[in-house]
């Protein structure tokens, strides 16, 4: 046994870093945090726009790809996931979005007590150090810095005005009283630097003697004694090692990693396990199922107004960008993944916003690639609550082999009108008086796509993931649920899952802030459920922690 601790956390990502901080805050608890990646020492991690450099880098990114998918014209879609301290919070687009009140009320209505919006809001506020100050919806003093953008461009202001032209209200705080409307994004950044969970939560906690952080340690399988999880087998430095957990093992490896580890541990759909050559320890049909993601249809408009394309493609302006950041921590290098957010309805009469826009004052053939050699902006639109479901399934008994990711985009016909409607809303904004004079033409997908059938085809051809996989270890009480409302794996003891995989339904927006909230709430539940000890056990416990 390499280590023996009270709590063993697998994955130092958005959830794992929060858990490591909160569980180790009590000096009586010993905590081991396993991370397959390394330290967050690459300087591009800490520059906000650095995601253009870190995504697709196998030293920092798992570089997952989906299986060929009919829903997107047979293409395979890149799914970057962080493989470094901070996980995807070290690679993502920094956008701070919570979702809608109704998302969490819906989770509770599905049988998950304690997850209503009013019950999770305190955890959002607990984490937050809001630049604008505290109010009913926001907190200050928490480990997570949330700030306004340090970059504004005229084309973004025109886009905001055009959205208002077509009746979308201005909303300066989409994380406040209501989500609906248009406004600038907020980001998880501070004074021009990315603020990952590694920086906000893990860095201060590493000073504690009761927390061990093991990097380059890739989890293989959960160790069980009967039906109780007692530890983890992992690979580190080419050696197979084991660590023991006296109280709990907590999987925080994300919507791909957590179901993969469970399946390699013999927990999951029996047919998937048998086909992979893994003995079935505990049949649990929902492990790896219920996969959901936000698919964005990317519209690109050529403009008369200069955009960031012109700045990054001009050597003198590009040098000025670097100088701005070096001297003042301002300018394009502070750019989050998008500038402008819109949450609105794909069609009149829809009950609540069902589409989201990410507007960027630049354009490229795909995220992370070089900017186009002409002035343009991107208006990506995604369906917030897709009906289509996919799966994550291991292919073999090799715990280091990547699983098969079947996204099944647009496989449910109920998604089609929403996606088509989203494209039409984008075109209405582009044609509005405040924006139309600044636009030359629609470059992608192009004016040749007009009918519903043509627009659906355009969506299949010109779409990418926004990298929000969720749902593969869903919380609930039905036959496909993997964890209960306290995130304990059904039918097993000493084992929880705490990450985006527990979402029964995908939230209406970006997933990083909700995952941090989930981990905050889970930490409280784990500590509340800490077993009471008899007098002899208390003595043994005290000696173990001396």
C-alpha cells in the first residue's frame, strides 16, 4: 500500500480540487488526491487566451475524440479534457455560467432531494469572490475569482445592440435574478490571469500536512472488499500501485473518466463489461449511459468593421497585443472563449430560454486554429437542453485504453427544430439595424442554406462541441441512476462520484461553475456522513492521525 488515508479523491479537476480543499480543512482528516496529469506549470495555462495553446496538447489534454457520428455527417469531434492540476478549469474558456433556476428545480423534481435552486445557491455564493461585490445571488471572499472581461471590441457592442433590436433584453447579470437576455460574459480570472480550481482551491490547501497530492498517477480501478470500496489501484512512474481509503473513495474524474474507472472496476452494464473482458462485480446499467453535450453550430460573418482577426494577423498589432498584456494585463490575451452571451428562445412560445450564443470578435475554421485572413466574427449557437443521449463504454480490460465515446448528436428528432431555430435567430440578429451595416456576408454556413432541411444539414456540417459532457453517472432513483442524492453509488458502500457525470440532465449553460457547486455541496455531505466512532475506535482514529 503506497498510502493509507481517510479520503481518496480521484481526479484533481474542477471538482477534485474543491473536495481536496474542503475535506482537508479539518486537520483530523487525511486526504490523498490522485491526478493523472502533472503540475499546472505551463505558462500558457495561466494566460486566459492560452487555451488556444493548451487544448490538443497531449501533455495537458486527454485529447479524446468521439466515434464517427451520423448526427454530424459522420465526423469525429474533438473533446478536450484537462489532464493537469485543475483539470478542465486549467484549459477551458473561463466562462462563468450557472444555468437556470429551473435546471436545479428539475433535478429535485426527479427525486433528488436537496438540489433545488434555492438549496444550491448558497454553494455558488460560498465559492465565489465576485468582482462586482456581494448581493442576493453573489458572494465575495470565496476561493473562486469571478471578474468582468478586460477586452471590449466595437463589433461586440454592435452585436449586443442588434440582439436588443430583435427583442432580446439587455441583461448585465445572467447569473442573477434571471438568465434570459444579452450581455457580456464574466470569467474565472483575476487581474489578467486564469483562476482555475488548482489556483483557487488546491494551491492554499497544499500547505496542509494532512493533504497528499500525487501527480502522474492514473487511476486504474477501485479496490473492493465485498461491496465496500476500500482503495484505488493506479499507475505512477510505470509501476502499478495501490492506496487505501479508510472512509471513502471519491471519483471526480469527469463525465468520461469516472464511468471508465467504474467499468474497469466491474461496476456497470453487464454486457459492456463482459464484452471488454472485465468480471462483473456489481451490475449497474446506467454507468456510462445518459451522455449529454452541448453541440454548437458555428456561424461566421465577414465584416467591414475590423475584428481581432486583423490584430492577430498583423505583425505590428500582434506585437502590441503581447506588450499590452506584459505591461498592463489587458488586451486580447485576456480574452475568454467568448465575449457576448445570449440566452433566448429558439421559437416564440418556448417556456424558457433553450438556446445560448457565444459571440467572439474573431473567427477560425475551428476552435484553437489560426484566425481567418479577413475581418469576421463568430456567433455560435447551441441547444441548452438536448434530448439526444450517448454513451461512454470501455473497449477492453486495459484500464489505460481510451473508451468509446458515442455522442449521438442530433439523434433525437426533438433537437432538430431547436437547432434550426437557433440558426434563424442568429440570422435575424445579423440582419438587425445595429449590426447589418457592419456585415459583408455570411461566410459560414452561407446563404445557400435556407430551408429547414438545408439548415439541419448545415448544422451537421458546421458544428463542434462546446466541451460540456455530462450525465454518465447520473443522480436519481430510476433504473438507470448511478448515484443517489448524496452522490453515493447505488448498491455499494464507501464510494461516491462528484463531477459533471452526476447531472441527470445537462444544465442550461457552461458546466464549470455548476461542477464547482456540486463539489462544494458534496464536501458538506461527505463530512456530514463521516462515521461516528465508539470509544475504542476514537482512540484508534486519534492514534492513526497523531
